[in-house]
C-alpha cells in the first residue's frame, strides 16, 4: 500500500515496482479474458445453433462493441474521480461490480436454448442477444480497471513489461476458455443436443469460466491497493484536484495527442478484420473442412470445437510472439507492429483456401502474431503519451477505436456478405485486406512520451 505524501504539482515520477506487484495487479485479467473468449469463440456457434441465419449474425455481433463503446468512457470518467479505500481504491470497485454481473450472465447465456422458447424463435434469439450484451458490458467494466491501473501505477520503463504480462494472462485465459468444449467432449460431456439446444460441453465451459473469473478477481482485489489521491498526484506531477471533475469528453478528444488518432486509424482496420474472424470462423471451417452448414449436425459442432482449439493455438502463438515483441527496442516498435499485422493478413487469407483442419493451425499461428501486436503496442504507445490527468477517461475513449470498427464491420456485413456470394469463407478475404491496410497505416505513427 502506498504511503501518503504531501500533495504537490512537482513530478516525483512513478517508482520501480517489483515484478510480483505487477503480476498481482493483472492476475484477474486471466478470468476476465476467459469471459471474453467464451463470448467471442462461442457466439456464432450459439446463435446458429439457436437457428440464426448466417446473414443476420451481424445484428448479434453489434451489441457487444456497442456496450463497450458506451460503458468504457463512463467507467473511466467515474473511476478517475473515485476514491474508496475500503474497496481497494479508484479502479477496483468497478472491477468488483463487473465481475459479479459477468459471472451471473455466464450462467444464463448458454442456457438460451434450454428455456423452452423453441428453435429459431425470436424469444430465444432476443434472450441470447440481451445476455451477450450484458456479458460484454460487464466484462468491459471488469477489464478496464486492469488497463487503467497500469497507467496509474507503472512507470514508462516498466509499462511494456506490464502490458506484456497482461497480454500473457489474456492469452492464457483465452487458451483455457477456447479448449474447454474440446476437452469436456473428450472426457465424455455431450457435444450435441436437441435442435435449438446448446450442447452441455458449451454450457459447462461457461460455468467453469465463471468460477475462474470469480477466483482470479478475488485474488487481485485482496492483494492490490492503489495510490491514494495525494500520492497519485505527486507521482504524476499534477494537481490533486485535476481529476475531481470528469472532464468534457469532446474537449479531451480535441486535446488528445496526435498519436491517439494515428493509432486509432490502425485499430480501425485491425478490429474490423477480427470481428469477421469471430463472426464467421465456425461456419467457414464447418463448410470448408466438414462440408456441412447444418448447425444441428455433429460436423458443425465438431467444427465449433475445432475453432476452439484453433483459438487456443492463436493465443499460444500470441504469448510466444508477445515475448519476442517485448524485446524489440523502442526505435523498432513500428516495424514489429507492421510486420505482425502483415503476417496476420496472410493467416486470414489462408483460411479462405485451406480445407484441412490441421493445416489451419498454421493460419491461426499467423493470426495470433497479429493479435499479440494489437494487445501490446496500442496501449503502450497511448499511455506513454498521456499524463496522469483523466487517464481513465482517455483510455475509455480510446476503447472506441476497438468498438467502432466492430460496429462498422457488423453493419457492413449485411451488404458485404451477399455481395461475396453468401459465403462465410469469402469474408476472410476482405478481412485480410483490412489487416494489410492496418499494417500500412502503422507508417503514420510517431511515438511520443509525456514530459
């Protein structure tokens, strides 16, 4: 716990933290990412099992980023002004709230097909859509504090290391969540169910993920204490009253450093591509490899399990590649960023061509390399350019660079999907082009550091 010091606008500088403190600060990220991964990897499978038309999947995939777009700046602004020492500080109270809601929703969502609504019924699809929106909203509430605490408490020299740890925990959680349905099926849990009913392998994956989310978050809450307002102001060289108001979002955006907008451009292309990965992977793999589009078939459910394994491959590749990127010197960040995105584009377009399930492992290794860069460089570049004033609000607003392209991608899919022959595999060609454009736009970034 930080010791109180006299408030001052003279910047002392953030102290060097022990590695154990940085790990503890991010441990709950493991459980939060499991919630996100189960959502992203199983959403398409759940909705198509419930009877959704593939051409209408975009409607369901709009809700999660829309929830994140709204909630992240609000949580950032509120937590900038919060000080609740009995609940851990400024960011942790919101982590507690997000975890409770996310765990509840993780028990509700996979049961959407077991409530008697009927196959392809509006009631089943609406219930699933609402629970998905709440899962994303609560997961965003829980995840944002971890990102903000690094900006609050970690100095520039350790920031890449800290976000690297978060990337490691993110991908470890993603691996565990992604392979749950496959492992549960291997151990005898049913991977098929009646028409319109979610298989037990998926239902129990969500239950286990909710349990791990609760446990990992409790550990972080119990072991981490944030800097009090006076100490925070001293370390960041700002007035203690600087964060007493939420700040006008429009004015803050107008004063944002240029790198904020240049990284946002890169993010736009990247997150459009990944939205299509999450929306169409199960269907594309089912058709290309198992030669079926019937969501009730054993082949389709096998494809859903295999996509989980491929998501785990992606995450393992991201962990390893994150370690490589962590050793890239400051002057070569742009090269590492652009190269990673280009390799990811190759992975995306290969999914269109490949009809062998094991060959897809190579595709998702390349996709994982892009994913590593997307979860390492943007936050490092942005927080290095920001002062401690309105840090949470800025990071919440920056989350728009993740949410808006997903919303645009989903809306665009209604015209793009039929234009590309109503083929889920064809969507990966367009996604590859988007990721390649992201790599090109890295050229416009110029890294800066706050004074």
